[in-house]
C-alpha cells in the first residue's frame, strides 16, 4: 500500500497513562482495507493529525507483526500533544504514514544488538525490542541500556523487568538523580558500557535520545572497538511535511523525515553538535 498524503481516520482502541505527562495510544484504522494493508518497519514514524488542532510526527513503538493495532507513545508538551492527551477510547484522529527509514534489523539477523537510549528517546527503540523479542531465535545477545535524568522519569518499569528475564538479554538502567528505591546505576548512561556482557566490537549499536548523549555514546563505542558503520542513530528535527518538501527538518544535505530518522553514525559524525544544522 502506498504512503498516504492525506490522513486516514484511526480510532483510539485503548489509552495507557505511562506517567504524569506521557501516554500511549493504541490505534486502529477505521477503514478495514487500510487496516489490512498497513505495514511499517521499526524506527519509522507516523504523522498524527488532530482535526482542527494540528499535526505532529510520532514514532511507532509496537511490533510490525501487530500492525492491525499500532501504538504511539507521546509526551504532552505542546498544543497538539496536550490536546491528544484528552483522547479516550472511541475517539478518532488522522494518520499519515509510515514515513522515513527505520532500524537495520533485517540486515542484523544473527548479530548481537546493543541498544542505548536516553529519556523518552527510548520510544523509537521500544519497537526494536518488541521486534527482537518476537523473533528471539534470529538474533544473538541483546543488551538494553536506558538512562533518564531523574528516576521518576523512567517509564515502562514492568517491561524492563520482564525483558531482563529473557534469555541472552541484559538490561542496565541509569539515572542522573536517584533516591530511595532506586537499585540501578546513578550517573551517565555511557558509564554503563563497561558492564555490557557482549563483544561491543562485533555488535550492532542502535542509539536514540538527546543529541549530545548520542554523540558521546557513539564516540565511546568507537573507543571500545565498535566500527562507526555499525552504529545507528535516530535523529529528531522539526518534521512538518514528512516528505522532504517544507525544509524544516533539513540536516545538512539530508532531510530527517525522508532520509532518516535513522542514520548511520559515519554519515553524520561531522555534523553532530554543530549549531544551526
């Protein structure tokens, strides 16, 4: 099915309040034909349109195998997202997508995967975890590292507890600021790389989160022997049209909406951290 340039109607099947200002919407297209033919890859995003309010790009966090109902996790920080936070099961919104290039999972079959995320940057990576867990025998070891600024920012705690019980799977969590009840690392997420129980030099690394964190993590991975062509980043920019026409998400010669949002690190290393790009 070709990508739609006008929104398809989707209904809210269920809603989960992940934290005070973060929620997840389980969506399904109201048109049975659209619902039957819709397909996405982990790392791609949809444009969510709320009638009369506006449109925003949001990553898909569910596994493609469950494409007939797909999930978006959203932080209520602006006019559109705060309005979406008021949606309840049975309400409708518009969907365009999916857009962009996702994670290189098909080419990573048989490899160890190192997944490093920061803050709500974990949302685009959750689709990777879901994908691997549904096809666990196709991949090697999986190391999941998640960092947050404050321990209260960590969502999906029950999922991390469930994932760490899976075979050949390691979960490491970090918080810059912690308190009573936090049994994990206190400090930067990059400080956990020394505890990873796989050969970093042979792994595929996938990173998403704040840009300074991704840049620092990629550099440390290279120092630990990971090849720059095996490091992948999910970038964020102001994506408005999703098809590379408006120019809002231009990143040097690339457009994050259509050339990304997932890029190989060696494609971006000279641009990361440069103001105005």
